[in-house]
């Protein structure tokens, strides 16, 4: 068997033209082109007491196998449990897509993955805003989603019970870039017996969450 190697597009085209027979043999060894899978996933979350806990979620994935070693894929996950004592509250929704590359054998394969995307916290932004009333406390509490850039970086282990079935295990670091933002802080003036709003800066930062996924997929 001849294993394909990732080459620049022009070089690959030339190789195909010059070695038609060898290319045909290699193609018969390629995996099916398309793959869909349902996934079970867990992600760690840290609360204000620096306690880490695993949140359970479900998701789906679509993979396009360019050849034996390179694939492009997209995935989405939803973690339904709402955290009320986390720095970024609410439920977690994750959407990522990118590259998977590695070595595929007859019955199993091992890969690295880099999949940039977004992570949304359904109650990630808390603010105090004026409510337009003339009451003694003319403010209301506002909770909004917070969406951040993220990247899923890690490793993949696959097993192939048959040509059309793949069992897959992912483990890696979900890197979330929390953006800087501004919110209002409530201040009380005892001299006038009134409340006022003072803008404060909420610094950004990067957090790392361990994520593990297991899936069964169909290839065609």
C-alpha cells in the first residue's frame, strides 16, 4: 500500500498526473470521505471557591476526510446545567471547527486537533442599569449572554470496527478568551441618601477548561 503525504496543491497535482496507477492504489486505502457522529462530552468549570466540577453535555460533529491523514471538521456542544456561582454563569454552548491531522492505521488512528470557535455563557454578563422610573431605587438588574473566542486543542484516538463505523475519544484543552468589558457598580451616598451608578472595568483573561468527548460515528 502507498500512504498519501500532505503536499502543496501544485506538487500533489503533478504527482497524480505522473503516477496514475500508484494514486489509484492509494485512493482505495483512503477512509470514506464524510463522517457524522453524536457525541457525549464533559467540560470542567471553576466556581468562585476554586472548586472544579465536570459538566455533562451532548453534541454532534461533521468531518470531511481529505485523505488518510488530514481532515476538516466542525462540532457543536451544549451543556444544559446552569452554574449560579461561576465567574461566567449560566449554561455553556460551544461551536468549533478546524483541522485534525495524524496517522491512521487499519483498525485505529491517532491525531492532533486544533479547532477555533466560540463559547457562549448564557448568563455571562451581569449589569445594573437605570429602569427609567422615579422611585427611590430607579435601577434594574440585567443578565445577558457572553460570547467569547475559543479554541479546542488536543488529541484524538479512533477505532474502526468496520469501514463505515468509527468510535472516537477526544481529550484536550478548551482555551477561552474572556473579553474585557465594562459594567456598572452601585454606590450609595449617605449625604444625599441616594444611589448612583459608577462604571467599572471588568478585566479580560484566558481560562483553560479540560474537555473529554466520546462518540460513535457513521462514515460514507
